[in-house]
């Protein structure tokens, strides 16, 4: 697979299919990697490669792959958005659709805030967010799982830096969607489709609050992933939503 390189940032990416660009981010928290797709609730790269130019990427400093870059303590969500937009620039893509699983939900919100003129619509699949019953779920998994593995392979990283980074990711805006404010959600004019889940990290309450706040948000049925027929219907709903928001004419 090719790499996107910008300064000291090095990120692997992959493409499949043709048509209007669709940037797809797999779940896995801070270990979001291209190699995670086979373990997702459905493999969007396989599902949509006949409909769109599907692009996916490792996220900066995910363990288990080859991405590398500084730890952006001061603006962690903005740095992810910059990496994603940087890859689109590298590929010569201006407008695109976005679908994010798990941590890709906050990514979707941040990239819509950062570049609303470029993102035509977003799908938030099992988005992470604040769960009042497990408020530190994402912070704890980052501290206990992601950070020790990163420190073991990076002599320039220590736990203090990781804890500050995780604090700024998950505790600065601790009671909603982490990457953006409720005020942004209320003002966001980008269409979005929310696919709620209900686990300690995939917060049902945050997903449904977002769907209620955002003026152009739609929401799928819930639950949608446990029964095969409902999952198939929901995947078709995602496809229809994406088709509805791509330009009428695109060059393949």
C-alpha cells in the first residue's frame, strides 16, 4: 500500500473502486488501521467499492501498523482532521463523502467543522461519545492499551505525554461527542447519518443527542447490526444516503 508523507508524518492508505470519492475510517479507537476492516460490523471498503472511489487510511500513531508522527497534544482532534484532509489534498481530491466507524464519529464531526465546504455528507457508524455510565471508557482504553504499546516502540514518547494527549482528546469536552461542541452540532449544515450503538465507548445517549441537535441529521433503526436482515437494510440505507449526497455528475 502507498504512503502519504507530510514532514515527519507518515501514513499508509489504500484505494479501491472508482467514482465520487468516499473516505472511510475503520474503528479501533486510537488503533484505527486499514487492516481492521475485516473485523468491522461490515466491511465498507468491500461493500461500496463498486459504487465509489473508496479511500481508507491508518490513523496517526496507531499501533499494529506503520503510521508515524508527533503526538499532537495541543490539538489532537484537529491533527486527525489535518491528516485526513492532507491525504485528500495528496490525492488531488477537493470534495468527498466521509464515513467513520467508532472513533471515526468524532473524526467526521471535526472534519465537517474544519472543512464544511469539502465534506458533502458524513455517516457516523457506532460513534464514540460520552457515556454517563462509563464516562472514562475511551480515556481508560487509551491509557491501558494504546499508550503502553506506543511507548514500547517509541523512545521519544512517555506516559505523561500520552496522558496529556488522552486528556485533551476525551476530557476537555467530556459530556458529548468529544471533538466538537453542542453549539457546532446545532449549527452544522452538512447532512449526516447516525448509526447508533450502545456499548461503554459507543454511546447511545451521545449518538441520539447528536441526531437530535444537528439540523440535517438522520438516524438509522436501532438495533441494526444483530439481525442479518436489518443489517442488510441498514447498509442499503447508508448506500442510498451516500448516493443522495454525491454530485449528480462525477467523472469516474
